[in-house]
């Protein structure tokens, strides 16, 4: 079985390939097939897949570090891998019969998803009839299955629960809607269901999952005991960390050769102001990394011990995630200012890093302001709930 170190090393080895195809990834608005094939061959989509199906079923820390390593090569590619892995993890929480439908038929299955219940669902014998549209489904061109949010209703049509369904990608239509400034290559398009049938075993309650009540029968699988929302939030920090490291490396490498225009400095590296700004950016990336690693340890330790993070602990993981995003964005903004107007040349990878980080950093589940408010309320014992996703 491959170790954490092995999987991260495989991700690092793919960085040159990801950089080579980065422009094509943007232009085509999806990850090129040669890259998908290389990622598949390296096992990058099986980080969270149960070992029963040949996956690595690793840990939160491994998911985080693999995503970060890939993002040093290309942000969009790392985002797609991240979202597939976390949706594969969600699939591992469903009953065995549902997992067999997905991974039993294809151990290399790639699941993508959207949790928002932008759909209708009517109960019928043996399952549900579902119709809906789900924006924005990252990796949509590359998925075999999708995990999608639906409102669950009673016989009178009243919403009584929120669910997640597993649907074969072959039963879903795709509308090409992802025209954006950053993370252009994530293919985060709209998936559409038109009166599809979803059997009961492929439906899971979201409120129950938030509290750690998963339908999987495999209670001995440590990764599948991890806290629901903390995992969903923290995975989004992985690509940000890699983008921050990539920006720092690019700017520091160039600083020894790039002059500061309209000054007497022959290189940026000679300037005390640049030295201080680079140090500040590096410390922000380090701060982000330490918070992300602490949060991953909280998740992994609880899963290993068979306990479930309480509300305050889960709130801190959300806050840690927001703190990662905030610090990485501030670090990248500082580095762009150090590098100067050349940062925004189309041939300069720094502008893509800047766009990718600022786009991904606005994901609702990772929003720093909401996360920090949730944590502050938890610390002060204020019972007001502003989001169910804690």
C-alpha cells in the first residue's frame, strides 16, 4: 500500500506535465485528456476510494498535501482532483450497495458533485424521481457519477429532509456554462436531471451526515468516520496552499535577476522593501499551512479514535479553512505587487495563479467571513446558527 509520502511524491512528479498543459487547460476549459490519463495512472483520483475497491483510502492530511502538490503545477487540475477525491469520499459514506454500484463496476470511477438542493424529488416505490439543475459541477467532463443535493419530501410534497443522491453521469445532461476569470480549466458546468429514478440505497440524509450518522456498514474504515463538513471545507484549502507556494517560488526565483524599474536597484533581491514583503508573504503561506495541518490532524485523530468532532471543534476547522484562504490570498497579492506589472502578462504564470486563487478563494464553503463568524459564536457560546454546514 502506498504511503502518504509516496502519494505526495507522485503528485510532485506530475508538476512538470501540469505546467506544460496549463495553457491548454485554460483554453479548452477542461483538463486535457493526456493529463487525466497521467493522473489516473498515478492513482491521484483514488486517494479517498475505499481499499475494498483498490483505492488508497488515505487520510485528510494526504488529500490536503496531494492537492497542494498538484496545485504547484496547475490550479485547475488540482481543483478537479480535489473535488473528485472528496466526492469519492462522500460515496464511501453511502450504503455498500451504492458503493458497489459506483466502485464495484469501476474501481477507477470519478465522482463529482454539488450539495445545493436545486432540484425536485418525489417519492415512488423503491426510490425517488428526481429532476434538477446543479451549478457548478467541477470536473463535470471527466466524471462517471455525480453526488447531488435534493430536497426530500413527504406524501404531501412538504420538504422533510435534505438528501444527497448518487446518479450515473450517463443519465445526466451537461450544459456548458463555465465561462469565468479564474480556475477556467475546472469544467465546473451545470449537470441536469430530467425525471431520473434514484433507488433508495443511493440516497443519503445530509443533516444526519453532518452529525456523523453515515449509512455505510463499514464502520471500521477510518477515513469514512471523518467529520462531514470539516472534510468538505478543508479539502478546498489544498489547492490554495499549492498556489501560494507556486507564487512564492516564482517571485523569489525571479527577484535575483529582475530589476526594480525607475530605481537604482539592479535586482529586486537587493531591496530591503522587497526582502520584507517576500518574508511577509512566506510567513503567510507558512501560517496557512500550519492551520491547515492542524485542522487535518483534528479530523484524522478523531476518525482514528472513533470519536466525532463536536460543534466547537468543527467550527474551528471551518475557521482554519477560512484563515488559510485569507492568508494565501494576501500572500499572493503581496507577491504580485513585488513582481510588478509584468505579473499580468498573458505569458506570465503568476497572473493565472492570482486569478485561480482569487476565484477558488470565493467558494461559499471556504468563505473566511462566514467561517470566522461561526467560530466566534461557538467560542462565545452564542447559539445562533447562520449555516447548517458546520
